[in-house]
């Protein structure tokens, strides 16, 4: 039913013979409103909004997605918890329990995910994404490694260890990632504690290790573009990065190596979550289906050097290209020699500690 004021206005217009004109003027506004409502709101990492990753979605829905960017999942979680309401977001696995605990998500029906059966079992069977009855809280899409990227021409015979980022010899020429599940996690490993379940005493050890590192760093950052530029110029000799930075700099001809620390690289997996108050659920499923396609995964592999969660994507990439990228086509093989980034029970306490250390405390 129309509001009284609008009804009265239309009756008045009819009486004066201009009702048809008003209807014509109103129609475009309604159409525009409907079109605006039909645009998917996607909240993701910088670089993950590329149209190459969802070509079939855009073919069906031209200009059908609007992306907002976050720098790390803690920022994403905080913003959504504070009231930002995208339809779809792209956090990593270790944060899913936190999003769920706050009631931010709705289950995703795997029967509506066309490529669900192509996803590696090691990812689709992760415990914290299970929602029961053929439903999940996250559809895995990408996986990769975090390690030390260093200039092989400026660093000779480095110790293959995370301790490299604590080496006073490189003071002022090293950088690390400004995220709880990266630098503090590595500090915990080097401190000899379990990063995924820490006692107060363990946290003190991690804090001491972080304070030891702080004066040696040029900066903490999640801006990989700036890190890549600094490595290319020689301003930095090494930095904690993800696979994509190694791929990018090698394509540019920069002499870099992505280290395999004796303590193990960090391996992570991220994916798509459907927000509880999503307004465009059908569009979200269309988008996820487009992203899970093998062709999308191929673009992820070849452009960034990350692993696709889809086994079918690897079949599209030549073996020699995977070897060049140092990317095995079996994530389970990778996980035998790396540390998988899972939920950290003391995440909030660790985040507070990290902020205090960065501030000089």
C-alpha cells in the first residue's frame, strides 16, 4: 500500500490530468533503485577484486559487483562487527570461528556450489567451516605460503631460518607483516611455544621475542606493493611476504628467493563467507560459483603464484609453470613441511600484546 501522502498526491494528479506524467517520471527512479540493490557487495584483500577471477559472473552480471578492500582479516572482522554489511567477504580460515562466534555469518549450501566436489578435501573438511547438513561457513578458494623473501644478490648464504628477521646484521633493512597471524605467530614458533594455544607465560615469551625484533625493523606493513618496491631498489634486503611478491619480483627480473625456513613456512587458506544480513544471496552464489571455476583458479595460480583450492585449476597449468612457481599441485604435500595457520585461542590477547610492542611498550 502506498503511503497516504503519495496516494493523495496521485489522486490530485489524476484530477488535474497529469497522473501519467508522474508515473513516467517515477519509473526511472524505481528502476535505478532496483539496479543498485542488485550489485553484489564484496569485501576482500587488495588484489583479489580482479575481474579475471570471476569472468563468468561479469558476463552474466555486467558491473554486478562492488568491491571494498581490507588490509588484513582483523581489520575486516572489526569493521563488519562494527556494522559494515557486505554480502560476501573473504577472510582466512583461522578467523572463521571468531566471525561465527559474533553471529556474523549464515551457512552456505554446498549443493548450490557447482565446483564443490573439485575442492581439495584437506580444505573443504576443515573443522571450523563445517555447518552441518551439507552446509559450510566458508567456501575455500585460495591457499599459499608466508615466508621470507630476500635479495639473493645482497644476502649471501643466509641461514634458512625465521631467525633471519631477527639478525642485527640487517638492522633497518628488513620488514615484517603487520598482522597477528603472521609476525607474532613466527615469534611464538621461535620462542618454542604453541602459537595456537598459549598460557600467560607463553605470551610473555612471545612479547620478549617481538621486543627483541622491533628495533631491527624498517617497518611493519601489509602494503606488499611498497615492500616489493623497497626490495627491488635494495632499500630492503629481506621481508616477510606471501607467494605473490616472489612471483611479481621474479617476473620483473629482480634476484629474489622465497625462503624455506627450517622451522617451516606458514601455510594459510582463505575463502568466501556469506554475511548473515546479505541482501544479494543469489548473486553471492553466482559469484562464488564463478570463482570456484577451474579457469578462475588458473588465473590465481599464474598471476599470483597462490594455490587454488580447486584441483581442476591445477590441471590447466603446465607442470613446468608450477615448478617455476615452486607450487606443488597437492596442498597435503605442502602441509607436511609447513605450519598451517589455524585458529589461535588467544588471538585477542596476542593482538593487544602486538599493538603494545609496536608502540614501544
